[in-house]
C-alpha cells in the first residue's frame, strides 16, 4: 500500500506510540510454548501404571464376563433325540438301506460303463 492511497491511515499510524519489546521477549515466548502440552502428552498421561492397571483389569473382567455368559450349553445327545429323528418310521430305515444299496450298484455300474466306452 502506498502512502498516497490512504493519507489519513498513514497519519493515524504515525501518531500511534511505537511498542517497545522487552529484552526477554524471545525467552518468554519460548517458555510459553514449552509450557503448552504437546499432542502426544495426553497419551503418555494415560499410559502411566496408576491408570493403566485398573483400566486393564476392568477390560479383562468385562471380557471374562462376556465369555462366561456366552458359553454354549452342553448338549445331552443320549437323553433326548431331536424331533426329526423321533418321527422317522421303522419302514423308512428299510428305504434308506435300499437307497444305499442302489447307490453302491450305480457307482460300480458307472465305472463299468466308462471302461466299455474306451
């Protein structure tokens, strides 16, 4: 900005008292900067044993409670059969046996057919 652009502003700035800096200005600025906490300081404050041990204990207790409450119940396979198995008639067992026999003969015949085509 040139002096000719705004003469009143320059006149006002000329009347303002000039500020005098303290001889210790740089030292005071650096001290204030060092007093401010750094970004990672909060992390180091949480990682002290005084706070870390109780938090870790609480986390382990919560995990143990979750594991204890979500354990699947043991199944008693010998006492009670599922409803699907209970509803099968004895005649169905004969049909299943016949199907097994049919599958075995079909597999044997399948290999024989392949050998004949070669």
